[in-house]
C-alpha cells in the first residue's frame, strides 16, 4: 500500500473531512476515540496484521500507524 492510499483509507475510516499527513498527531483528531480505534484494529485485521486496541492506543502519530501497517 502506498502512503497516499494509506492516508485516503485511514481518512475514510475516521470519516475525516480535513486532510491528514503522516505527521498528524492522533490526539489532535477530534474523532480519535475508542470507536475509531476499534475500526482501525479491524482495518489491520482485514489486512492480516495482528494488533490490539492497547497497541493502537500507544501510537502518537499517523506515521506510527502507517509503519505498523508496513506502508511503503
């Protein structure tokens, strides 16, 4: 998955209207809540990547999620 594809899909999951970058801090996203963390875990599982909500909760930036998803 490319960075552009990742950012588009992640924005769709979070239903964001404003664009995000890899440097975007997750805590700055109004909708970065437990429901969207669960949706993110589901997205990882759909891509055959094991992750937990606890692990997702430790991430500070969008880049950390991208790295864990092995985005090139």
